[in-house]
């Protein structure tokens, strides 16, 4: 029952991290949509990304998938890496990087399946577009910044890690004492 309770806490922390790290890129997308709207009103420039505003709810499935990736990465990292990584900050950085790798795999599978099933290379061409790459880099860097901030907050404020890492050091020191005698 204790392991289930710990997994539930980690899943809640992962969901909070996922929601926090997706909220900043969504805010950036909202600001971009606002400036695109202003450029559209000006009509002196044509800005194509206004037609995909934040209010169209395209971000809901992306947010759900992001939270699922974060929960999965948090559960896996806490289960397998918590004994190796003594710092909660580094543990949450590993979780963030694992989530970004999950996104990379998701995009690779989506583009690959489109190319494979339909023989359409347009999805590959769009994925290699320079403007899209710059946009993705902007959102990935915002995700990294959110992850660094969340890891810092977790290190500064969480008693769970202090108790968990304290117990681990107790067990390792007891094992060391038993092996000498």
C-alpha cells in the first residue's frame, strides 16, 4: 500500500510538472496569436499563423499527451533512477529530457506513419521547414526553462525527497557497516 501511495504522489507531481511546463508554451502561443492578429489588422503584412489561434482548442490533445508523457516519465524515473540520482533537481531534469524524447518519438512516428502509409512526403517536407523548426525550438527552450524552474522548486520545497534520500543514505551506510564486520 505504501508503494501505491508513493506512486500516486509521483503521478500527481508529474501531472503538475506537465501542466506547468505546457502552460508557458501555451501562453507564448497566445501572445504569438495576438501579435498575428494585430499584424492581420494592420493588413500591411500577411501573417499566416493567425488562422490557427489559441482559442480554437487545438492545444487540448497536445496538453493531455504532454501530461501523460510527464506522468510516465516521472513514474519510471522515480522507480528506476531515484536510488542513483541523489538530487531532486537532476531527477526532474531527467524527467523533462525523457518527456522531450517522448515528444521526439511521437513526432517521428506521426511523420513516419504518414510517409509510410500514404506515400506522402509532404509531411516530411513540412517537418523539415525552417520556420517550423524555429517555432519548435522556441517551445522546447520554454519547456526546458519550465523544467529547470520546477526542478528547483521541487528541490527547495519537498520533504518527500529529503526523507527518501535520507533513508537511502541510511541503508547504504548500514550496508557499508555490515560489510566491514
